């Protein structure tokens, strides 16, 4: 059994966490576009493309500072947000939502922020709030699934998953009355 070092999972094995977040089948049309030249910077979120991977800017401060040829582009996540192209839909419903909407929104925003350090391409496209209902659209089906799981863990309720045949689109429904 491996010895625990007190480091977080990302520090111990960054390749394991990051590979799970990448589209293995290549079904995402935004990832299949021409890759930018090495050292590109996203104009919207500040993510950095380096060595065939997108990182948060804080992960590459030294390399970024020394590169005068950094191209300004939109990362695939920001392209999806700009085009309102969602692959994950999370519906949050029930009487509980009306009474605890602000708490639920905090959970959603915190999860998005944490997820951005693992994969900056996973973002929220749009959040719509109306009486007793919150609709969250995400750039990946996995982010919608993870937010639903966090809500389930934090507040209980019922969680239902509906996937497209090729699993490129997810509709997640979390309900609590």
C-alpha cells in the first residue's frame, strides 16, 4: 500500500486526474479544430496552451513570461461559452430550491472554480434561475454530472442521469422537495 504524503491528488498524480477529463473518443468538435501554435493564451479566461495541453495561467508563470510569441486565441471551453454550445444540462428542481437557491448557487460556483484547476476547458455556459428551478448548462457532460453529484452529497434529494447514445450529451436532474 502506498504511503500517504499529505499532498493532494493533483500534486501526487496530475496525469491521472487530467487524463480523465480529456475527450478520449475525439467526439468534441471544439477539440478537433486546429490546435494553436505552442504557447497560446486564451483571451477570455487566461488559460495557456502549451505542449498540446491547456493549463490555468498560474501553472506556467515562468514559461509564459519568457515567450514573446504567445498567440491570443479563445480556448475550446471559451469558444463553447461564446457559441452557447452546451454538452451538459443540469436541472435543479423542487421546493428545496426556492428556499436554498443562494446556497445551491454557491455550491455550483465553487465546483466550477475547483474543476477549472483540473481542466480549464470545463466551464459553465449559462445559468438560468426562475421560480423553484435552476438550469445549468456546461461545456462538458462530466461537469454537469459532477455538479449534480456534489448537490446530491451536500443536500440529498434525487439524482437522475440521462445520456445520449454516444454519451456526448448529458441531462442531469436533481430534485428535492
